[in-house]
């Protein structure tokens, strides 16, 4: 309270310029839309997290004793659908991307501000439909909707869930479209392609996937609905269809979708590592182009989800070798981030701790991907807990660590307040430990043979499951903490200076929080990205404002 | 195969362990060595193309070794040796039905002798399932409307888990069973436990009951091709394509006779879709197969329809081993 009263009169900014519900629901300011997204995806994150908690509690014992089998099947289905389509896919692009893309390139807003608002409304409608679906019975097909189970056998709300995801796809497409046009057309004078922050490159690559991939999942879901509702024979062999056709179509989107989640996170990590090492990123062009390489190769590996599904031997060989090809640009990024640390001046603030966490978890996630791309090993570990562990290391260890790191890094800019650094470092540590405790045992569970999506399991798997559940509770605490202290800081946090990290990047050259149109006058860029030598030179010594 | 898969797995553990160690040690070392010190600025380094090329191509080379090795393991496990003992698997929500070629039927249990190659010819009555025996490091999805094939050779007697690993509805986690590996003598004793006779004999009966023999005659005068010796051989189709007469081709020819008509014949056969159960189909397939193994092979109704070449011989395999 005292701090709040001691503040000087607040400058006008995007948060206090207008008040009232209407000023939020009808806003076309990319920063306000980013906050609308932030609230919505946080809501879905906690719903998805709640499902995860129930799943882990059920798996504490080998027998099914907490919920019914059908309920369990709905829980893991909706955990996946909510987390993938309503949290991870929009997470970094729709929140941090929306907030930062225009500012980083020196623009007043995105190219199509009203389409940006529309994309949130579409997301909200899809989200409400998904909520309605979950409250009125839910769906039990697995997030993958495999046919013919989903089209002919499931007695749950497949059509409603499918429609919700179908609708949410349009929001994703519109965001991608907006970013691509903005990055092409709205860069400030002097902001050349090779001066773009790597966050922008990552979002550019992501947007390409969103635009090209999302229509395929939309079409696929329409076909599922058509077969289920109208009995058109597409996937069900009883109607003359082919169930493998569904898997090809589904993974044609859903594999690149992993890169929709991880690429923006990689963009965040580039910004954070560069800032907290006080260095230009090592091999800027290789890091930038590897994002595009991942986006392109990512479209050519989908059938590595189908090595035991009944595809031909030769198809499997080709998809295996291509999967190794897509692993290379990811490895290149990790090497470049590591090399950036060399001869740096490294600070251990919370965003950097999340970046270190990202490097650790993404490396393990990436390397276990090599096991799954190996045909001979995949035969054994496919559809076991090994796969669950692997993709959580990528999608939670990778994507979510990046999201949290980014939220801490840019929170002073977004809210105009400083978060409590000590708590934030502690939370980063708890998340890292909790995550490994939850998911590392699952690699072992998978190799000794525990299948995924099992409600009950043979007793020899129990010890590892108990470990995993214990880790999940730690992880849950780690996720609740930032939620609490971010909210706390909005009221009680110290006011943030315009550039608390002495970071490069145009977003730090405007006030915190920014004004509605970001910059007083259009910036002219005369420097390269990550010019930390010049910044620190000008500063003479580096005052570490926080912590 | 367990040994092969484990060897590759251990190699992968070593490679990825080394890579993880390399990255982690470097990060920790840099993070400690180059931590912020007052008055010591960071040294700006642009990057290095030789380094970039090094860490692009060395991993790529390592990946290609993994790929090649894993492809060999996969290839073996996807190619059942000839003369395997055959077991027909019908999966349904939520049980495994298993039929030995000799006629024994089991549910959720599969008895096999130690040291013999066992080929599984699998199909599903409803949704997709997956046949997974962790101890054999072997897994194959089981699809409705077609056969998928897998094989293993158990090397140690014992009882092993059989899991369904493709989510199939309410009792997915209850769709489990066991593979019981027995010493040959015990197995013989178990086999003699009385059945309705070999599957192919049951198939012959169904063949007669459905009137198949009216057209598929054993001479050259039938309206359909003579089926003696056809199985496992390449077949020339009307449209000039050649297919191998495997389990899936026989199955398709019964359910969808017009799809791949043998050269020289008219598409006059009616479909048996809905008239035969999965078990009856398996018996019919076993019967057609028996026509090629009982010494009557080589005689065909329309010699032109058969491409005169041997089916490719599968090399004897080292076999799936229980670790």
C-alpha cells in the first residue's frame, strides 16, 4: 500500500488510457488483446492442469479407484485437447507475440488490428464451446481422435469437441496471417531482415506453419464429423474408408503443431540468453535460418507417428531419415545458445534460470526424440510412457519453460511493475525439479513396457508412478507461484523502469507500460540486433536493477 | 529381437548420454566461469561458420549411423521368416482372440513353444488395437478391415505381458493377456488337448458350404481362378499390375472381389462382406494357404495369370529373443 501511494502520478499508458469492460472487449490495441489472451489461456491452463492432477492421482495406485474408467479416459483426452489447442498453441504467439511483435519491429500495432481482436473472439467462442462440451459430458477419444473409434464407437461428444478445435484453428490462422503481414510491411526504417530480433524470426516461421498446417486439421475434423454424423465412408473400413488416412491427415498438422509450440519458445530463449549474457547471439544467421528449416522440414516427418500403425516398410524408412534431418536445426540452436554464453557476462535473474531450464529439458526431450525416430526402438517404446515423457519434455519442458521465462522477462514491460525476484528464482527452481521428478520416471516406465492411456496397470509399475505423481505436486506448486506473485506485483510491485534489464530491442526503448501506439515517434534503427557492447559501453558499468 | 533392440537402445543411451554431458558440462562451466563480474565486460563474438558446419554435420553423421542401425533392426522385425508357426489374432473391444493354425483357440492367452518363429496374422473386429509384448520388444497395430503381420521367437520359457497399446475405449487398460512360452514337450502336451482340427480344415468346410468350389475348381474350367498353389505367388491382374497373393489379397478378394481381378477372368464374383465372420475369414485364408503347401502347388487354372517367378525367399532370421 505504502509503495502504491508513494508513486508519482502515473504516466498515460495503454492500461490506464481507458477504463471499463467495453474498453477491453472492443479494443484493437495489440497489447490489450495480448492480455485478453493471457487471461483466457491461463484459465485453460489451470483447467488442463486440474485434469492432469486427477490423472496423476488415479495412477497413484495400480487399480482404478479414484474415478471410473470412462471418466479417466475423458480426463486424459480433455487434458490433451485443452493443453494443446487452448493453451500451448496460442500461448507464446498470442500473448507475448501479440504484445511484442509490433513493438520489436517499431510498429504502432499489428497490420490488421481488428482481425487481431476477431481472432480472440474466435478463440473465446471455441473455448466456450469446449467448456460446454466438457461440462455436459466431455469426450473420450484421446486428443488424437483416432478413427474408427471416434467416428463409429465413442459415445461421447466427439462432434462438439471437434467443432471447438475446428473453430479455434481459425484464430490461430488469423494470428499467423497478421504476424506475417506485419513483419513484412510494418518494420520501422532501418529495421532490416538481418536486424530483426530472433523472437521475430521464430514467430515468422511459426506463422508459416499456422497458415499452412491448420487448414489440414480443420478439414480432417470436418471429415470426422461428416463420417460420424452422416456416415460418409472416409475413415471407417466398414463404410469403405481407410483408418490410416485419418492418421496421415491428423499428423500432417499435429506434428508441425509441435513446432508451433516450440519455435516461439526458442525465440524467447534467444532474447533472454543474449540479454543475460550481455552478448550478441552466437551465429545469428544460423539461429534465424534454423527456425525456417524447422518449419519446412517439420512438414515432412508426420508419419513417424505411424511406424507401427501399418504403413509400408519403405515409407517408414523415409520418414525415419527425414525425422533425423529435422533434428539437426534444433541441435544447431542448442549449440549456438551454449556458445553465446562463452566469454559472456552472465546474470542469474529468473528469466535466465528459465532459459537454463529450457536448455536442460529441451536437450533431453530432443535426444529422446532420436530414440523414437529410430525405427527399431520405436517399435518397442511407441505408445508407451516413453512417448509421454518425450513430448512433455518438449512441449512442457521446452515450450512452457520458454513461456514462463518470457513472461518474467517482459512482465515489467507488460504490467509496469517488477515481480519479486527472489520468489521468481525459487519458482524456476521448483518447476525444474518438479518437472524432472514427474516426467523422468516415465521414460523408464515406457521402456519397461507401460502403455499410455492406461487406467489400471500391473503392480510392478507402481513405484515409478508414485514418483511421477509426487513430482507432479511439486510441479503444480511451481506453476501456482508465478500466478500468485504476478497478481501480487500488479498491486504491490515496485514500478518498473523503462528498461530494467538494460536489454537491446525496441520494446525496451519505450516506456513501461507503453502508450497505446507504443512509440512517441517512429523509431529509426541504426544498430544491429543485440548490440550489447554498445549498450554496456554507454552504461559504463552494468547496474543490475533487480535482485 | 529383444537383444537387438536393447543393443541399439544402449548405443542410443551412450550417444545421447555423451551429448547431454557435453552440453550440460559446457553450459555449467560457461555459466560459472563467465558469471557477471563488475568491470569485466562480455567479449562480443559474431559466430563462426566452420564451427556451425562442424556441429551441423557431426550430429548428422551420428544420426545417420543410428538411422541405419535402427532400420536394420526394424527390417528384420517386420519380415517374418518362412516356415513360421502361424497364429491368427482377432482383436475386439476388449479381448484378444487367438487361433492357432493347428486349430487351438484361446482368449487373452497365447501359448507358444520356446525357440520357434511365430507369425501373427492380425485383424480387428471394431477399432484399432495394438499387439504389444514388452518382453519381446515387439508391437504392431491391429486394424479393422485388413491384416497386419508381426512375428517373434521366444527364447525363454515363462509368462509375459500382452498389452493393447492403441487406445480402444473404456476397457483399453483391461485388454491385456499373457504370452505363455513353454518347453516343446509341454507345448506338444498342451496342443494335444483336443480341438476341432486344423484351421485349414475348418476353412475347407466353409469353402464348400459357401459354394466357392463351384467356380474355383481344381481344373482349368472354372469361372474363377484355380486356387491351387496360388498363395505366396505373384499374380497378374487384368489391368496389368502384379500383386503378391498374401493374406491381405485373399481377404480382399473375398470381401471386395472386384478390386483386383486376376487376368483372364471376369469380375463376376459376389462379395462376401457381412456373410463371413473374421474367424471364418481366417479359416478361409488358412485353407487357401494350405493349397500351396500340401504339395499340390504349381498347377494353375490359367498359367498366364501367374508370373513365373519364385516369391522372394526370406533369409533365415536370428529371431526375436526374450532377454
